């Protein structure tokens, strides 16, 4: 199966919903940019992709999964969801 950016984005949205995180990295409230701490999002570089998580109110990120192929990241996210489910953190 070919993993596309659309498939990865859907997986990230699912991960954010199941972990009660905002779907976007930032929100605009009263013309002020507010970073959504905990949000998972994709970062692209050349043909590689990374998984980042907003870690502070200044927009800093933690690299959850370093640059890899789309297929590798897809499997990584599946592993995260499985691990969370087994810990009882998700209602799948």
C-alpha cells in the first residue's frame, strides 16, 4: 500500500482526537496566535516526513519520530495507537 500525505494527515487527526489534543498546531484568538500544546503534526523535509508535538506556549516542538519515509511513519503512528490502546488510554 502506498502511504500518501493524505493518509498520514488522517492518522495524525485520529491520534489528536484520541489523545484529546487540538487538530491544529495553533489557534488564532482575538488576533493572537495561541499554540496548542500537545498537538501532533507532520513536518516535511525533501522526501522525508517527521512527527512533531507542540511542547510549549512559544510554539516549540518535540520530535516524536525523526525524519523517515511515509511508510515508516505510518507504522510508527500505528504502534503509538496500539500502545495507547493497550494502556487503556484510547477508546478504539
